[in-house]
């Protein structure tokens, strides 16, 4: 490696002109599932965001330089260190979080498109109907009815120990219980010794979400002999349920 790129000047340029943008982009991508960026595009994005952050954060540095003559060395370099850490790491993180919250819950909510990439991610991030949300965890709790492309259908329970993939990974869900369906589509009984099932969305013709009474989840440890392990009306007829496709 060329020793020239390890000089203090080169490291300072990298810290001020590249790192803030990289941190901002990475934090945003963690908060909002998105397609993986190409290295060249990601670098240009990071460089652009770094310049914008530096344009805004330039003034504290200017004030520090102007006041440098009246400050002791320890105080001057201490403040410079704090400003550098804030500029490179703290401000980009806070800005990414603020921007995402503004788009999803704040003043930008109705002015720009929701950043959630797919309806699959939207539902499993807890933005679905209130009837599907457990008030104690703010996460989805529901029964799911899967209709496969080949015509077969079965049900599942999505709860505390279930998991749904997020974009850009293929849409896939693990339901902690597998259920048999009756001919009319209503939930019949829990599959014997079921510890769940993994379902790929691309193998399904239709996926339906069935609301349950989350207040009855305390019965989770009860026997499943009556087909109501989780309660919540899963034995209702297929017709008349408030399902969401």
C-alpha cells in the first residue's frame, strides 16, 4: 500500500469528505430495507452527502479557528476532536434517523412516498391494520392463510417466535405453528407436533392475514385439542372474516 495515502492530511480528507456520507447511507439502509447499492454509486452518494454535511457543519470549525488564539492547546484540540467525531459519526446517524421518521411519521409523511419498499415489508414492520398489532410489542400477531399456486392451501400462526424476511431478500415467512384448513377455508386444527413452517411467497397464489384477539394470547400454553391454541376466532367460517390479502 502506498504510504502517501496514510498521511495525516489524506486521513483528514477521508474523515471529513467521505466518512460522514458513508455513515449516513449505511444507517439509512439499516432503517429502510433497500436494494444493495453498487460500489461506485454508493461512493458517489457518500461523497455528495459528506459535502452537504460539511457545508452545514463548517461554521463550528470556523468559530473554533477564530477563537483558537484565546484557547489553550488542550481545550482547542479537545473541541476539535469533539467536533470531528460529531461531524463524522453523530450528525449523520441523527440525520438519517430524523429523515426516516419524518417520512414515516413526521411532517414529510404525506408529502413524499413511504420509503418501505414492498407491501410485504410494510405489513411485517407493524404498519398494518390495528387489529393485526399486538399492543404490548407493536408487532404483527395474526393467522395466515396460504394458497399455493398448485392449488393446495394451509394456515399458519405468526406470533412472537415467527419471522418474516425483508427486502431485498426474497419474501419468505416462518410461522411458528402450521394449521390444517377445512374445505370452506376456515382454520381446523393444529398440525400434530407442529413447530412451524417456512413459506416462500413466490410459491403462493394468495396470502391472507386473519386478525385474532391478541388479548387471548395468554392461552398459548393451553392444549390445542380444541383447535383454539391461540384463541381469537380462528374457527369462524371463511366467509365473513375481515381478511386482508
